[in-house]
C-alpha cells in the first residue's frame, strides 16, 4: 500500500511540474519568437525532474537563454510558417474557393504535424545541439515512430480544443504536452535498448 502511495505522489509531483512548466513556457513565449526556446528549456526541465536531478527556475532560465542564443532563427521561421498557414486559412474562408473543406483539413493537418515536429525537436534539445540537426532528427522520428507521432498529434488536438473552449487552459496544457513529448522521446529510447 505504501508503494502505491509513493508512486501516486511521484506521479502527481510530475504532473504538478508539468503545470508549472506550462506557466514558465507561457511567460517565456510572450514575445512569440521565443516559443521554441521555451519549449526546449521546459522539456529539459521536465526530463531533469523525472530523473531526480536539480530542476528549478534558475536552470530553466539558463537553458532558455542557451536555446534562444542558438535558436532565434527557429522562432522567426516558426512565425513565418504560422503566418503562411493563417493566410491559407484566410483565403479558404472566402466564398467560391473550390474544394474548401479539403484544403482546410489539409492545412490543419500540416499545422498539427509541424507542431509535432517542433515538440519532438524541443524534447531532444541540449545546449550543444543545433536546431537544424534537431529538426532533421525530429522529422525522421515523426516518420519512423507513428505511434509516438499519433500521441503528440492527439495532444496538439486536445490542446487546440481546450484553448478554443477556454483560452486559459492553454497554459497548463502546453506544459502537459511538453511532458508528453519528453515521455514519447524516452519511450522511443527505451524501445531501442
């Protein structure tokens, strides 16, 4: 019985850490261009917490600064891609566009897969990593691990729906989604052993 209680306490502590990471991601992502760096720092924070290592506010911000220094172009590219997808949806909102529902669905699918690749890249980030290499690796993992991709894509859908229902839910949900990205990465590594 004590073992079950300890397992529950550890699981709940990790959940609470995910919620806290969501707040930190939201604060660090306020300029929008810093979102990839915030996700990377939060993923590293959650992985350190799960390993029982020191994980606190200072380590998060140190990782955030390191990720931002080498990844500001990634944030700019993310904004450009989001603007392009938004423009595509704006065009599809006009009357008379042929095959509108199909193109809208394709746009949402591309956006979801892009978010999944970003989450996979952020979950594998280390201070020595180059973002270009991380994205190449994340694309390969997205293709080679369909179950992990489905988990993250489902998480992106849940995040979108929760945000649509109540925008404040985006803050804790992004932390939980980052935790899911870390878990998917660890699951993939465990399968390789």
